[in-house]
């Protein structure tokens, strides 16, 4: 094979590997990061509004004991999943000078790729566990939601895993959930108001902090090399993505 042809083959292979890797990272990490940015902005706006009405400390104490605890427990759970050692756990200890409401200190082996990649999932853990808790709360307080959930649990691998498809498929269940929860008939029940308090408490502390996202970026970066290697082999073997 002539040098120019070989260079063209190598360039084409490298371009395909990089393109596939970028698409995968956007599909996985991009969704979490997008949600994190949106939730972070919404959280700040919500806190600003509630603080104007009730006062900042009142909002922190009234919602933080549930929301911050759920946030930190999410981090702690992922630490256990990825083999990190938890050295200190503070579920809810507001420090208004530093702005820290709770914390999970953990250590890990930087030479262990699994633990290193785990930093991503530890960083975005509140999005995962917080969302699961919200779904659990809806199921607990609104039994009719089970029908909505069952109707929308479908695995359709033939549709692929495009981000646009994911968002389109997500909108239907979200809209139906709001319809079940905010049915006017619920407004006179104690379940609705308890759920609303729990949901506000969890969602107002759901977004990963700037410090959380620093760790998430470390984990996402650590995943780059093995993903590149796997994609390199896949492209060379002619596998479809």
C-alpha cells in the first residue's frame, strides 16, 4: 500500500473513532451535564424566590434536612458502588459562611480505572438518586401513577439511542406524571400536600454543585482512553454503531 493511501486509511479510521466517541460522550455525559446545568439554574432561581418570601435560612432548614440528606446519600451510594472509601459523611450540616450544606469526603485509588471513572457517577449521583426518590414518592402518594409508569416502560432497541429520541420519549411520561399529580381532585387531599413538600425539598437540592461537577469531569475524562480504544477496535473490525 502506498504511503498516501495508508495515510488516508489511518486518517479515515481516526476520524471515525473520534466521531463515534464524541457521539457516545454527548449521548451519555451530555444528557447528565445538560440536566445538571438546567437544574442548577432552576435551583438558584427557586431559592432566590423562596428566600425573598420566607428568608434564606428558613428555606435551608425547612427543605435541607430532606433535600440535602438525599443529595449526600446519593453521593455516598455511588461511592460504595465504585469502591471509594468514605472518610467523612455529613448529611445536613449547614455552614452559611462557606455555603456548604452537607458533604461526603471520599478517597480512591487513582491507578484504578474503575474507581477513577466512578468519579463521574459520584458527581452526578444526586440527579440519579433524587429522580428515583421523586418517582418513588409519586408511586407512594399517587397509586394511579403505576398505570402511567407501566404503560411507558418499553424497550425499543431498534430505535437506537439518539439524544433527540430520548428527549421525545421522555416528554410523554413527564407530561402524564404532571397530569396525575396535579389533578384538581388531589388538591383537597393530605397526600398531595405532603408529596409537594417532599418533592420541593428534594428537587431544590437535586442539582450537583460546582465541586460535584469537577469530580464528574475527572471521571468523564478517565473514561476517554478506554472508550477510544474500544471504538478503535470496533471501527477497524467494521462493526456498526
